[in-house]
């Protein structure tokens, strides 16, 4: 039986421009996205806030380094559906929309 963390995926457009075209696990893809965010200096700073919805439907607020500024980078803006900023808690869901499982 294959563990969920061992399943390999291909990244679809525009995610593959950030992480590449090879098959990878979701953990490796997420690492590469965070490296890109750090390299492009897209993390928020103290005083930045962003509202987001939880799985339970409640609204929470991300603060400081939990905010990712997507509007300053064309690839991230396209990946995040044109949003100017997102909470880091939203990132896994956004990434998952751009993955195709390798079988």
C-alpha cells in the first residue's frame, strides 16, 4: 500500500514554471514553492494582515510572515487566481489545484 506522502505528482501550469516538470511528492513541491517565495521576498512583514476562510467556514486573520504577497510577482499572481495576497494556510489548497497524479 502506498502512503499518501509517497504519491508522486506532475505540476501543471503555472506551478510547473516555479517547481519544474519532473514528478515529485507534494512535500518536495511545497518546499520548492517556499524557496521561490523566499527568493522573491514575497513574505509579509510585521503589520501585514490577510483574512482567509478555514475548512470549518470561519474567518481567520493571517498576520506578518503568514501573509504571502502574490500581486508583486506575475507567476504567483497567476497561481493564486489573481489575488493580491494570500494567507500561508491557503497555499496547500492552491498548490493541490495545480497537480496531476502520476500513476
